C-alpha cells in the first residue's frame, strides 16, 4: 500500500509540473484554443498560475524529503533494543 501511495504522489507531482509548465511557457494563443478559461485572464496571470503550480510542487517535494530525512535520522540513531 505504501508503494502505491508513493507512485500516486509521484504521478500527481509530474502532472502538476507538466500543467504548470504548459501554462508558464506555452504561447497564450495556443493555450486559449485548448483551455477556454484562459481568455478570461491576462497572459501574465496565466503565466503566474503556471509558475505557482511548479513552485508549490517543488515546495511539497522538498518538505516531504525533509520529513523523510528526519525520520530516517531518528530511526538510525535509535539505540538497539
């Protein structure tokens, strides 16, 4: 079950990064054809949304890595029973 959750989290992170990169780097006209909601916002706003999606995933992955590192250090430093 734990492995399944890790795989799902990785897939979700990849999807967020790809969606954010599409919004951050794809031409505005191309995005407007594929995503009708884009026309309601300025190009800068859509690019900011894409950049935020990428940054949020980066922060989530970084925090998760810190938690795992602390847990590993605690487990390794425990005295044997």
